[in-house]
């Protein structure tokens, strides 16, 4: 039993992918939060630019 526990603790193959997944999820949360807060301002900028081009 102790050999199994030592082997599981020493095994690090799947940890890299899990860490990349957590980093990707964190980046996605930050991007979504940023777009939620800045979305209306960005929309207003593009709307005013479009209106200027149409005039």
C-alpha cells in the first residue's frame, strides 16, 4: 500500500495539463469580466465611428 502511495505522489505526468487548464480558465474569466465591464464603452466607440463614416 505504501508503494502505491509513493508512486502516486511521485507521478507528475497529468499535472502539467491540469495546470494549463487552470491557467486557461483563469484567463477566460478575466477576459469575460473585462468585456462585461468595457463592452458598453467599446460599443459606443464603434457606434460613434460608424455614425461618423455614414455622415
